[in-house]
C-alpha cells in the first residue's frame, strides 16, 4: 500500500467530516499524507486547523506544488515533485513518532510566543527522550567515552568599549555543546543581558562554529522530566531572543543542531563561505531541542524548517542567505575574541 495521496478538496472534505483521524496518522501506521496543491474553494486555514482533525492529526502533510500556493497553509512541508515528496515520506517512515511530533509542533507554532514555543518544544523533546526511537538510537551507539572536565573555560568572554564578545571555546570537539559549555554560555549571556548599552558578538573557535549537542551526553540526564525543568531554566536561546536586536552571530564551518538553532534567535547572522547547516535530531528519534522549532520558523518559515529537520538536508551559506537564515555572506568570519 502506497502513501495516501489527496488533492486539496479531498483533504478538506475528510477533515470537515472528521475522517482524517480514522484513516491516517502514526497510530494507524500512516504517518504521511501527500497533498497535491490544486485549485480549491476559499477557506480560512486557521479555522480549518482549529475546527477539524487537520489540527491534531499525528501525521506529516507533504504538499506537492508551488511554495506560494494558498493551500500551503494546510501542509507541513512543501516539495516540488512527487519524487521529492516520496523521499520525505521515506524519511518520515524511518522515525514516525519524532517526525509527526515535529509536524504538530510547527503546525501551531505561529500561535505561540517565543516563551510558549520553548516550553512546548522542551515538553515534546522530553517526551521523545523516553520513547522507542531515541532508545533505539542509543542502543546502536558504541559505549560513550567519559571525558574528564576541561580545566580551561569552554566559553571565552572579552569586553571592549562597545561590545561583549562571546566565543565558544571547545575547538577540539568542534564546539559541541556539553553541560559545561551550556552553563558557561548561559552565564555569559545573562551578564550581557544586563548590559543593555553594549552589543553582543558570538563566535566559535576552531574549524566550526558549533557541531551541536555533544552526543556523548545525549540522554545522560537522570530522567526526561528533570531535564525538561533544567532546559527551561537555563535556556541560551531565550536569553539571545530577549536581546536579539543587539546580538550578532558569526557562523563558519559546521553549524549543526544547536549550532544553528541558537544563532537563529539573533538579530544579525553573518555566514562565512564554508558554513554548512543541518538539523540532524530526527535521526536520533528527537526533535530540535535548543529552540530550533521556535527560532528557525521565524526566519525561514515552518515549511523549510520542516524540510531541514525531516530530511537532514545540509545547506550552504549561499542558500542560508537566500532563505533568510543568515543575513549576509562573507569569505571568512572572525572566529575568536581578541
């Protein structure tokens, strides 16, 4: 049996009759519905999502058609061709629980403030940490290497007359975010938040800006519920968002997971030519957990955010600027505070 395939009129008819949830959804082993973006009668997407099971169905709606089609508001990701849609469907089939959780998060993201979005993201992320897809990823991982705490700071802070410069300083690990780096970054941002007359520049030392969360620490917290509490109390993304108009981030090299989710909260992002961006969390059975379901849609929209997360697509600096995920492209960025 192939992936369910509907046009817009069929989708709306089933939704208004309350029939989508009896036919499709992850619970019925149909986590993907392909929707051809065809002509349709007038409708209000917000009303349809609020009054039918379009809004609650645990499935990924994959649209096929132009990105600016009016019915695009009903789907979770938009592709140009049927073959591209099937590629997305195959990716979703590999991790249906995380994929459909992401779709539901993004589907209603525009209704939430940044703060409410971070709460919803962390709640969903914690739920998935207790799920079978993340457990399967951990089971496939070799034994994790326990590293001794570094005697050196993992975040460097330098003040000049007008700027606070914050540098991620774990270059041998491509600035992967472990507990120490996260805590030190939050402390640096908290101090910067209280210095309202100063700009903030965030860079990364070494070959990459940030390769995302340190995989050796994934799932190492005592329990998902406690991790959720800590995640919300010590959120670097929230701090950046509160002073976004004076925060500039310089990207280079690998910008993976948290390495793009956090910068996307900033008011200005400059990308070096070697920048490579991706969101790999769904391959672990998780969704972005550093604020990416909140920060990226505000820059590039939920459809492109979903495409990055569902497929693991890597984009370069030029594409990031074209999409609005970066504001300018330079040959090389400053990578360390002086």
